[in-house]
C-alpha cells in the first residue's frame, strides 16, 4: 500500500523509523512545529528549530527518498508567555518561502487559557494574511471538548479563512461532529492510550464519512508508534475493506487536503 | 457553536467494507481482556483505599454511560470539562484525564 504520514515529529525519531516508514509504503511525511518537551528560553531557540524543520530534517528524510514537509508556529504549550510567542510569530514569515513549508501549525489550545486563545487568534491572522493552510492541535483528554469548541468558533468567526483549508487534529467521538459541521477537515491520531486506537478511528470513519478525515501517528518523543498509520490500514483490511478504499483513506485524502498548498507535491 | 445538540449530516461517501466481517469474532477477545483489566483496576483501587480520588470518581460516573446509546461519545463527555469560558491562566501543561472541578 501507499500512504501519507500527515503528522509526525520526526526530529524526535530515529533513522530506523524513516526506514520502517518508507518500507511500509510512506510517500511523504509532514511535520508540524511542536513543544520540545521543555520550554525554549528565547526566540533564538525557535529560529534554530525552524531551520531544523525546513533544512536539516528534509535533508535527513531525503536520504531515505522520503519527501518531508513542515508546518510552522509556536505551540500552545508555550503561549502563556505572550512576549516570546509574539516574537516567534513575527519571525515565521521569514521562513514561509522555504520550499517544504505547508502552512501554520500545529497551533491551537492546550489548557484553554486566555493567553493561549490570544496567540491562537494571532496565528490565524497570520495564516489569513499570507493565505496559508492551517493545522490545529486540540487539547488533551478532559480539555479537548471545550478547546475544540473554542477553536472551531474562533476560526469560523474569521471570514477570511476558508474552512476547507483548515484541519483540526486529534478529533475523537465527542468532538468530530463540531469539526465536520464547520466544513473543516479532521485528523484522527492513533495513540495507544491517550487519543484514538485503530478500531475507534475506523468506527469514526464509518459513522462520519471518510472524505474529510485523515489518520496520523503524531509520533514524537512520547509513547507513540511511527507505523500507526499502516497498522490502522491493516486493521481496516481485517474488517474487510479493499485496497481501493485504503488508498482513498490513507493516500488520496491527505493528498487532497495538502495539495491546496502549492509546495506539496508527491509521486504515487 | 450551537452547543451539544448539533444535528450532524453524514458526509458522502460513507464507507463500508466490501466484505463485512463479524465484529464479535474480530473484537470479543480484545474487549474481554480490557473488561477484566477494568475489573482488576477497580479491585486494586478499592484495596488501596483510593476511591475518593477525583479521577476514580469520574471513572465510576463514566461507567454509567455504558448504558446509553452512544457509549464512546458519552464516556468521553463524562470525563470532559463542560465549561465554556477560557481559564484565566494555564498553571500546568498536563491533563489529568478527568475534570478535577466536576460537581460531585
């Protein structure tokens, strides 16, 4: 099979993971900017990180013949410091002309605080000004429902944003309908415990339709599985799905969304 | 957002397997294993005298949702912060898995 990994934090992964993904059929990997597991001490830390996402990491992936794309932002976990967050946002346009940049992400909320919401709004404004795709992280666990509603409302209220160019990630059974109703795309993240398992993700596809949903591993430095996407495909096979449907879900769907950015190109 | 009662219009195309498999055959043993793990977890929490923990209380509340129609969605809602206003400031980055301020 062929598939796209639409959300993976490859800076946290090993070259063995690249090898495994390519052998499993991965045709492109997309890497949103995220929290490093610790707070960066200055805007210079983000400058280095953005260089890593737009230069070093695509070079590393290219050694495995895997196209690498990236999204830029300051993660909501670091949004309480408004001064730092605004310094980072001001720097993002300097990187937008890098050839592997897909848009602004993964922005969003973490604990649903006022400052997080302020920085989310400023990221959305940046995306509108530069006509960029948007990738949104929704909060974890008990904070997800409230955060998803706040995020969807904020974006819907900005008339400059085309909802078809927005993907709201980490949806689950209690949040997917808000995203679908808003005309946005949804991401199903395959985690062993804290997000969706493969059977649940497939249930959501069966209940809500497959044309604006994708699956991703969101593999990073925490408990996560870089091959979660092809494993989910195998679970769909077990349920009796054919290769044509798998190709639609795991390749054509993400290509359809990502191709709205002219930088995204992929060969089958 | 209109709240929790949005009528969802299914997207097209809905997907269905070409050769539908028996879900009980596929998933019973896995679900059985998880059910026993839950029972064992509850025994352990009682044995350790930790039943007052807000997470365990939320867990017990969520179990009641197994009697509803949309079980997965209802369990997730039972474990969620149901308020709508942003908090003043984030004092932690972590989530607990259950809403600490849930009225009891």
